[in-house]
């Protein structure tokens, strides 16, 4: 078990290293206009050269990469070109927003998706099943920004016109400042993110549970006289949830790196929106920082899920 | 004596003898697909969409508005806001720059369909080839390729995609490349799994002992058995690619403006939806219908090719 964890962690580190090299190569090989932009329109070539030197952009690539990794190992993610602050500080101050969005939505989609999937699996081909199928189809076909726009239009704008202001469309209130406002501002973003993801979970739960309910041990449990509820929830769901747990870890890990579209459309100043801004202004240190942070979360998410899977299913511990 | 001989020896009482023909799995699948109503409807919708995209130029000509022509006098109200559907010959209304939305949605269909289909094609070819090679050769090659696929799947793809696009500047080619790059690993992983189990079968051993080259075994013996799951995966990958492209365009990193794209139009509409409901609605509907059609078709194709598989959509 320990060896399994060690092996997976090493692989995770390998992935992070490859991502760092890829990101570095991508951005430092292409000529950038950073020095010129920072210097302003009236900068002389001497000033531009000085800025380049100060930023370390005129050193050989290998030296720059070495310096970059050295700083990384010390937890230093660099200094933003345009925000005049360390990247680490900029990212970590925005992390709570993304975390609020992702964890809130995660609870909704996990509970909702699994509930719908279980309902559909218990009564195949019934009205509930067909309803869940429609739900799955809409969720799979709907891009996040479209759903967000629909919510904003109907639950914010239309209600606003009618005098009801329950669901604000933008902005973020920190939890510590006002919990009720915090939740209220996050309802629409939570629903948007959760509904699109719940569809996949409902489909996954349904097919997984259907497969498990066809197993022999379920038939034994039923013939032993256990109630349908005990059979489905205590025995069936336990094994059926393993692929769901796996997917959950991956999804949460991926989204913590920035639920980009949702943050953009609802004006939540999280990591995702910040990374888009950085890309549009070509703020290299921030871009590198966000990509590495996102990769880190994905790797950690995968690792946790792999370990959990090995704990739940001993056959996996290879 | 074959079955056909029997039929001729004993003619039926009702009429001339009919030769009995066996049907191949492909013909059976095709027969199943033809009977599936959702498949037919989605296929028709897709054909109509393709026609809509192909004839975008004709539509522009008939309407008298080009996709990038701005009509500040007829296309905008006195306050400079978009006009609604039906006014001044704009069937679906105009956008914030006075451009005809019908024409822009038609041209946007070209981008979405082209990027969606081409990137899926590239991803499928790459995924199949790499998956086949990894699964067939096993050993060190397989470990290396499988790890490579795991690394690609571990990338924060949307973030990296927008970073890549920003470095190389938005264009159709970049969009296609980026989407294909992040999609091939999913296909590759499944093809690799199938190949690993298929290569243990006797027909592969037989081909090997006949002296067939590795390449021949991979592409003549193994590949035809993989076609069914690959077709299903590819058909279901297209809507994902289309949504991916729309998301990139929405973030301003897809095709460069002023080229029309559905995501770009929806993004432009964010400041105007309160006064111009038609502005986001029509590209939104187009996007939704396209993705729905491909998803439904993909599920129907999967049902047709393997009716015993677990169905996500109960018939």
C-alpha cells in the first residue's frame, strides 16, 4: 500500500515537472513584447534592454529555466509583470473564491447527480428514467456559458423586472464578511456549474448501479428477504459508487485550477477569471503560476482518488 | 448442400423460391439504425445544419447582408441598440454593430462544424494509431506511450488551451490543433485497452505464424475489430469539440474577430441581452441543437452497433 502511494506520488511529480517544462518552453521561446509594453511608448532601446536585464529575460534559456525551478522549489512563483505583486500572493488571495464556488457546486452535483441516477436505475424505462435521460442529455449538450446566460436572463433579469431580487448575477461577498450574502451571490454560479456536471454523474451512477444490481450477490440479498431499500442502498450503492468517486476527485481537482467559464460569466474574481486576464495581457509569470497550480490540483486530486480506489478495492493495489 | 440449394429444390407454395442470404454485422447494424427514429431525426438535423453552413454565402446574398457588414442606419435603433427580428429585412435581428444575426449564425455554423469535425478526425486518427501501437507492442513502448497519454490527460486542458492560443494568436488552425491535442488521449486509451485484449486472440496468433508483418496485423487484422467502438467515440467526441470551440470563442480565444462564431456572438451579447433577447438566443439555440443532434446520433450509433451494451438513453 505504501509502495503504491509512493509510486503514484512520484508519477504525479513527473507530471508536474513535464507541465512546468512545457509551460516554460512555450512562453520563453516565443519572443515577447513585455519589456516594450512595460517601458511604454517613449522607451529608448537602452531602457528596454535594461528592463529585459532586470527581468532576467536576456539570459540563456537553460539559465532562466534553472532559476525558475530554483525559485519554484522555494515556493516562489515569480512576480507579476502588470500587477506589481508576487504571483503567489495574487493567486492565493483568489483561491478562496474558486474554492467556495467549486466545493459548493460539488456538493450539489454529487448529491443531485447520484440521486437522479439511483432513481433512474431502480426503475428502468419508467417515467423517472426517461426524465433522467432528458436531464442527462440537456446537461451533456449545454455549454456552461449558455446555461449561465439562461440563468442570468431568467432568474436574475426577469425576476428583477418583476421586483424579485433573490439571485444576484455577479460579485462575490467573502464568507467571513456575510455568510448569507456569500451564499446568495453564489447560488446561480453553483447551479450553473452543478447542473452541467450532475448530468454526467447521473449517467455514470445509473449505468454503474444497473450493472451492480445484476450481480449474483444482490440476488442473494433479495432472496434472503432484505428490503429493497437495504438491497439497493446498503449493498448495491456501495460498489456502484467507486467510478463516481474516481470521477469526483478528478473533476474537483480540475475545477480548483479555475472554473474559468463560470467565473467569467458571473464576475467572480477567482483564479479562473484571473488566468484569463493574464492570458489576455500576456502576464507570463501569472500564466505559468496558474497553469502550475491547476496541474498541481489535478495531480493531487488524481492521487487522492487513486489511493481511495485502492482502499475500496484491494484488487487495484498493483 | 447450401441453404440456397434447399430453397431451390423445394419451392414454396406461395411463389418463386427466394434465396436466403446471411447478413453481415454491418448490415444488421445499419438496419437497426434505420429503424431508430431519434437517429433519423438527428441525422436529418445534422444534414440541414451542414446545408445551412455550406449555403451561408447564398443566405447572405439573399438577405443582402454580408457576415461582417455593419448597417448603422437600418441595423441599429436611434440609440445605437440592435434591432429586433423582422425589422428592416433582418430576419433574426442585428447585433450591437448592426450586423445581420441570421447571416452570422450561418457563417458561425461553418466554423463550429469545421473545427468540430476536423479536430475530431485528427484526434481519432492520432488516438487510434498510438493506441494500436501501444497495445500491440506492449512492453517498454506501451509503458512509455501509456504514461504519455496519462500525462496529456492530467493537463489542465482548458487553461493550457487558452495559454497556447494566446501565445500563437487565435485562428481556426490553432483552435483545431489545440482541441485535437487534448482529445486524442481519451480515444488512445480506449483503443489501447481493446488492442491489448484483442491481440491475445487466436486469429492474431494465426496471422503471426503465417509470417504477416506487424504493420499488416495491426491495420488489416486488428483495426477492423476496433472500428465499431472508434466510430461511437468519434461521433460522441464531435459535440465535445464543438462546445470546446464555442468556449474558446466565448473567451475571445477562438477565431479572430470579426469572423463570425457562435461563442463569439454569445460573448458579445452579454452586455446587450437585456435589450436584445434575440442577440444571444439564436446562436445559443443553434449551438444547443447541434450538440443535441450529435449526442443523440452518437448514442443511437452505439445502440445500433452493440445493442447489448448499457444504454444511457433507454429506448
